[in-house]
C-alpha cells in the first residue's frame, strides 16, 4: 500500500509525525494541540502550547510560561496558524519563535496553533493573558486560514467566522439530546429532513416541524464580504489590545510557495507533484484558494484594514520573492522546513527591526 505522502515523508520524515499528532477539544477556542506531547520533533505543555526548546529536566506538567527567559531581552508573542506553530520543524528549537528568540532582542512565546483562524488566535492570546509578563510586542503571522476557510467551509456563521471542523461540530450539536428525543427520532426520524436540529423539536413543536415547508435560504452576504467583515473585526480587537496594553503589533502575511512565486528546488518539485496528483479531495479543495489572484485580493484587503487600525503590515511573500530562492525550504506548498523557518526569522528580524534597542 502506497502511503498518502510517500515522497514528502521520504524527503521530510518529520512530516509523518506532524500528520499523526491530532488535536484536543478546548472550550471557547474549539481545539488546540494535544497536551504534554513528548517527542524528538515537538513538545507541548499542559495546555498544548509549544516549547521553544524542551529540556528533559522540565516537569511534564509545566507550562511554557514557567520557562526561564533572558532577562536582558523584552518579551513578545508570536501567534498564527501551523506555520507560526512550526509544522514540519525537526525540533522545538527550529521554529520561527525559537529562531526569533535567538536572533532578536525579544523572548518570543509561541501561542500559535495548527488550523487556527484569526479569531482563534485572539481567543488563545486572551485566554493566557494573565500568565504573560511584560509583553512589548505581538507578531501575527497569519492570513492563510482565514482566506482558505472562508471558501472551504460552506454556510459558516458570519459573525464568528469559519473554523476547521465546523460541519462536525454543527452535526454533533443537532443530535437528539435526552432519551425522549432519541426515542422520538428513532420512531419518526425518517419523516424529517436529514439536517433537522433535533434539539429544536419538543412536544409542542413536533407537528409544526414535521409538516413545515422547506425554505430556500439565499446567501445575502458573499464569501468576500464575510471575510472582510471577519478580518475587520479581528484587527479592530488587536488595535484595542495594542492601545490598552501599550504594545506594538505587527501583522505579517504568511508566506506560501505559490504566493512567493518560488523557483522550486528538485525536492520541492517532487513533493508538489505528488500533492497535485493526490486523490484526496480535501487537499485539492484547500489549494484552490492558495492562488495568486486570491493572494492579491487578501493582501490588498489586509493593507487597507491594517492602515485603518494603525497596525504595521508587511508581506513576507514580497520579501522572499526578491531573494530568487531556489534552495529547498518548503515541505509542502504552505509549510517550511528548518532552513525555511530560519530564513523567514532572519527576514522578520530585519524587517520588523527586532534588534533595535
């Protein structure tokens, strides 16, 4: 049997570990990394947050906030999705947060999570706010998940925005709660719409629900407008946080090999060819949104909104595009290897003036 990512696992064997990691359900934020992972590639604390480097002497129940920090440096947060988390790094010391902590004048605490949207990034930051001391800066390395999910998840809540697993969550919430409703569903379920929310039905409403005519609900707000509303709300919140906590915030549009228009290395050509030929529809659907026209649309929107809320914006794709790189830095079209993470860290240090006293 041929494995799903045979070429990728051959050239970046650590990727197989990350693909098997899974996630834990968490209140409010919906999901996060599994707690207390111990491996050569990735280690998490009791809250599922990733260490910058893991010391075997650290107790398994410890938090990343209990690690010793360089007292001669200021403290900063990096947040975002899987790229900021360090997907495919060969160790905790090879993530962007780790490289930035070594190369800049800041101790960077990693609050990123795989699959996080912009709103989840905010919730995670606020949830751990009481543990973070003397923060001077937040770097948001993000953008991709909000764009992709606004097209990949159908009919999502326009107030809160789309999340990974939205359809599974909604289906679970519609299941019959309590033995009476479960019995009723068993007896009369075939007469109801398959998408029925069984928790809306009771002894007073079942006849109305059974015989009501189906209504076609037209989409009033399109995906682009919903995405803009979501990003506007998120950046407004970050602006309020910035002013209230007197800290600087940088929004960095994350890099992808497509948006960077990268010259592919031999390794990347092999990995990307395998991805293009995959039979897994989920991967193909996700890559449909990682196009140059979607990138230009997202970049223009972020430039406008960050200016509106006085948040510094840089596009890492523009920075990397000027390097004419042909070396091997991507393990798939949107995640980097150690060399890629070190490269983007060096560029962020330079372009965000992280070595300025």
